[in-house]
C-alpha cells in the first residue's frame, strides 16, 4: 500500500508532500535515538516531535512518512525542508493511540488481501 493510499483511506491531512512509496509498517516513538535504532525503512513514523531533526532522522531511516497527531503542527521551516527532501509530513485526527490503531488496522487488512 502506498503512502497516498493510506492518506486517502484514513483521511490524514498532508502538511508536506513527499515521495509516494510503499508502506511496510509503522513505528511510534518520540525519542530520536529509538527511531534511529529500531524503525524500519518504509514505515510510517508516528511522533509528537515537530522540530527540524525529525527530517534528518526520517531521511536516515528512509521512512515513508512522518505522522503527527491532531494539534501537533511542525514549524514552517520543518515543512519546507520536508518538501525539499521529499518526505511526507502527515497529520491525523485524534491522539497518537487512535492514529496508531487505525494505521495498524488498515495495514493488517491490506496484508490479508
């Protein structure tokens, strides 16, 4: 399933347009060192972090996108850098728990078909 398909099916808001690529799973963490150590390439990373370092980590780990909960909006320079680097920054409705559950359910459903 592509990033754009997940956005369409779950109604995520695109804050920064990125490269459309296959999503392999999800990862949720706010500690950047945890993401660097454990996130898998192609995952959608769920975090409340909104600073410029998330772009560097997203690039390093080659994530399919960064997903923030409702109420978390990265600063303009973060969004500009994400567009420049081709990294999706998405915003979900609800809190991180709800977003993760919806993402997990959709990915499980798509893996069964």
